């Protein structure tokens, strides 16, 4: 009898807690119609897919990216879907670029409601071939870039706007991954920045969301940089990025990110595999470390002759990638603007 009552009380408290949490979450709901949404790295990949989702919501879009031609292609893509976007050439690693871009956005749109820090780079290969330049580029893009954008936007967002910030980190910013050390280290920094800002900016009405996706089929692997045994590194990376169950469709991920932003959720980890990895690492850090060490042994070894050369995925193809095994990611490459602007067809 006592046990039954205890279990009943526990179940009631749990149910009540869930109901309260849902009620509080619903109070944070915002409508994106007419809101100004700024997306860095918005010209292709996840950034472009997010722009499409926000366009459906009726948002006023501003896309930031380094490449003018890619921005023009993204603008055409959105126009074909009946959406308009302001595009601004901006390298988020350059603070003067960022300050000028934010000033223009405020001048033309009066406010910034939602800020999505999405710009990213990926360097893949053994640590033996990574240089301080690789780490500096990753940190400049994933940590300093978002920080520059946030610092420039905050004064304007404080006075007007919905005060939503979304930082696209990575599962690599929660657990370290071999052959992705510069990427992981910089994403860890972004995760820490994002979580700290959520705590400190809450009193000003801001809701900061940290997004940690697992593998996503955005098509971005072709634009990643590979060192060491380039073809082997690209093959394993592109293959894992293509497999259903291990990776998620970019549009599915974008829908979940938009919803997390809508309700101001603290964190979003995308894919079951990524959530399980975080749980396993938390339960047994030593066991996870051994598993990652074993994984590293299975990955390509360093290449002493040409390992320091950095090549894009486009220059690292082989019989395995692209192939029928990678067709989902290859399709995403075309759909999400990851093809070179000058490409006329690559025979996927």
C-alpha cells in the first residue's frame, strides 16, 4: 500500500511538472510573420534551408555570407519560392564587416528580431596535419564570428525586437570527435558562449538557444577541407553523412530549429544518435574515451608526404564517394546550393 501511494505521488508530481513546463513553454511562443531574421552563413547548406523555413513563416530575411555570387544564387532560390531576402556580403571573422552589416540591417529594417549564428567551416584529418592556422580559422568562424555579430546586434535588439538568438553549434561541441579536433574545439567554445549568454541575457528578456546537430544531409561535405589521405578522409566523412539513421535530412533539422527558436528552448540536440552519444559520454567518460580511441584507429592514418595539403571535398572524390551509397547527401548538395556557382552538372 505504501509503495503504491509513493509511486502514485511520484507519478502525479512528474505529470504536474510536465504540465507546468509545457505551460511555461507555450508562453514563450512567438510568430515570425513580419519579424526580421538575420542568418549568417545563409547562402547555402543549413543556412539556406533555414531561410526557406523562415520564409514560409512570413519573416523578413537578411542573409550574411562571404561569397557574393553564392548570395545572389540564394536570393534567386528564395525568389523562385515567392520570398524576398536582403543579402549582405559579410565575413563574420572580420569585426568591421560585421559592424557595417548590422548597421545596414538596422538602417533598412529598424530592428533585428531573430539572430541565427550559422556560419561554419569544417577541417577533417589527423591532428598530426593540423596547424595553428586551422585552429585559428575554426575559432574565428565559430567563436569570434558569432561573438562579433551578437555584440553588434545586442544594443539594437535590446530596444526593439523579439530578442531571440540561435547559435548553431554541433554534437562536436558536446563530445570531442577524432579527425575533427579544430572543429570540435571551436564548437565547444561556441557552446560555452551560448549557454553563458542565455543565463546572463535572460534578465533582459533574451532567449538564447544552443543547437547541437549530429550529422545532417546538407551537402556541405563537398565544401569541407580535408588533410592527410584526402580521398579516404572524404569517403568516410561523406558516407557517414549520407546514411539514414546516422544522419538527418536538412529540412527536418531546419523545422526543429525553427520550432526551438519559436519557443526559446535552451538546447536542441538533433538526431537520436547524437543524443545517445551525449548520454553515453556523461555516464562513462572513460568508456567513451576508449571508444573514441578505437574509432581513431579505424580512421585513415596520417600521410607523411602530402598530408599537410588542404583539399576540398570536390578534389577528394573516389569510387566510394560519390556513389550509390552517398546519393542522399549528393542530392542535398544540389538542392541546398552547395554546388560551385560555376558548376553546370557533376553527374550525381
